């Protein structure tokens, strides 16, 4: 199973996918907010979202798992 992790510490501003959704390589899946900037996190491969580990408003550290897909 593939994982998408946070590339920096910040708040989860928006989750733009849902479980069961097909995602494409390069598609934004989560948007983090840090220091009043929005940082989109994109999928590095195509697949189907299996589990989302965070919810909007959560604080994440660099390397935390945001979601899993296969």
C-alpha cells in the first residue's frame, strides 16, 4: 500500500479526496496550511484511496502519514 506523508509541519486545511476515490499521479489530495500559506500535497502515483489518517484542522508533523492508497 502506498502512503502520502506530510512534507512539512502544519495544519490540515482541506482534504480534497475521499475513501474509495480514484486519484491520479500529480493530483492534489490534501492542502496543508503553515504560516498563512496553503501548501498542496500531491499524489506521487495513481490509485484508489483506502484510508485517510487525518481530518481537517489536525496538526501534522513532517513525515506523518496523511492517507494510504493502492
